[in-house]
């Protein structure tokens, strides 16, 4: 593809993003301030406070009905909060109509126009571009001049090149695979160089192999363009592999927002611990000192929120953090195994009849066949506890 030198108003999308990209669409700060939204008797958002940093990809993760999509739609302008505000770079956009916001959105269903080819789908927003809202920065207003047909085609071709589909411009949606359609939908959202990119479970309708490829492509493009991105998903693997930070939501509230590594290693609530990754629950008891818990014959410090003293609790431990010893079996028994490649997951029945999962290297697990008696213990470090449910 032959490229002409970009003007100040129409920088090439294939050029590296300059440090001052915040004024040209990348690197915007998005703030949710006390957002509340109810639908009849159902509370979708219950006082959401969250800040998305300039240029980061933040995943909103949680089960269905937790409020993550409602939060995303409030940034897009498709939902209005009952109270609270949405700010972009410090400007309150809560009352601005959706078509006048600098946000590009990619839907789960792609929403391509079937009568337009890929190039025209990408260029559609450039043709229908509205006048900017007065809160838009001066530099953004300068770059929002109408584009002629030749410029729209050039921009669309640049984006097709960017997403790796330069040869598919003349194909119609029914001639494209699901993954290709989703790339076109992404290119269309990027065509207007939005300040914020919104992705609403864009990969959930694709098969596993295509999902893996596309999430790597989305992350590459997001980092290359430096655009602030909110990604809604219920898939923990997707969130942990793509995001700079993950905000876990539950029942309309923010449970925890942290980097993937911190979220996995140091969950602050029982909900986060069990929603992100696999977690065992092992019976324990908090003694007179609420800062320690007795579990499996050990006394360990309590991590995070504490419970009342002299209370039965459940200690939350990941499978890879459980220790097994074949020496001096204490009544625990190996009940089975699942081969996972370099790791094998063992099923272990504790003396009280409860079953837990333990991850060992496949080499270590080979020495512990089903029926083997073992001793179960935990590393000497703080553990997360949850008050045991009672009838």
C-alpha cells in the first residue's frame, strides 16, 4: 500500500504513538464516581468508584449480572446512572449523548452492516462523523474535520493493514470468518481515533484457538496505539492474560482492582479468591488471637480481613500452595489425578472426608498413585480465611 505523508490533522495510524498522545485520543483517564443504577428491584451498580489510568487496558471481570456491562455502557452513553458521574480527563460526560462521545465500542455480536464490504464498514463512522462536543479538547476538535471519500478509503485501508487483513477490503461480512469479522469491528471502532476503546465480551462467540489469537492481537494493538481500554469479560483467563489491571465486580460493587499477579496471589476477599483461579476450602479455627488461625495442626497468620476470635472458619488455599508428604501419612488419601501437562492435579481426601485439589509437578505426582496415604500441610505464611457457613 502506498502511503502519503500525514498532515497535522490526519496522522497515520501506522506511525508510533507520540508521548503526547493523550491529546490525540490515546491515554485518556476514565473515572467512575459513585455510580448507582437500578432496573426495577435489581441493583446493577451500587456506588461504583474506579479510575482507569491513561493508556492502560483494564478488564472488568465478574459473573453475569454483576454490573460490568452496565458500567461499560455508561461510558459509551447507552445507559444513564441514577446517581454518580463518569469523567474523561476530568470532564463530566454523564449528560453528553452517546454519538458525541469520543468512545469506540466493539460488541459481542460484531454488528457489521451486511450490505457493506469490509472497507466500507470500517469507513462508515468517518462518513457519519458528528461534530465534536464542546468538552472535547482543542487538539481533538482540530482533528475532527470532515474527511473526503479518498481520505476515508485511505484511513480504512490503513486500518485493514493494522489488523492484518489488507486483502479483505472488498469482502462482505458473510464471506468472512467470525475472527475476521471481529477484527473488522475493532478496526471500525478505531477509525475515529477514540479517546477510549470499549470492548464488551468481544471474543465470547469465537472458538478457543481464534480467541487466543485475537486476544493477543487486541493487546498488541492497544499497546501500539496507547489507547485507554475497558474490556468486559467473565473469562478469568482472558482478563489475567490481557489486562494491566483487573477490576473484579460482584453484585454491583467493586471487590478488588489490582494487577493480575497481585489479584491471583493476594486476593483481598473470599469472592475474589474463588472467582479468580481454583481455590480449596480447608476447615480451621480462629483462636483467642484473631490474627492467627489453626488449620491442619498448624497455626498460621491471617491475611486480609479478619474474623471474630474463637470462630470456626474455612482457610482458602490454592492447589499449588498445598504441601504433600508420603512420610508419616496422617489419614489423608490420594483419590485420583488429572494430567495437565507439566503439572498433575491430585484429588486428596482429608481425614474429615472433605476433598481438596493439589497441584504437583507431573514427575512428583507419579510417586503418589491413587490410594497412597499422605500428610497434608501448608507453607508457613499468611492465609485468607472466610467465616464458615452455618445452618
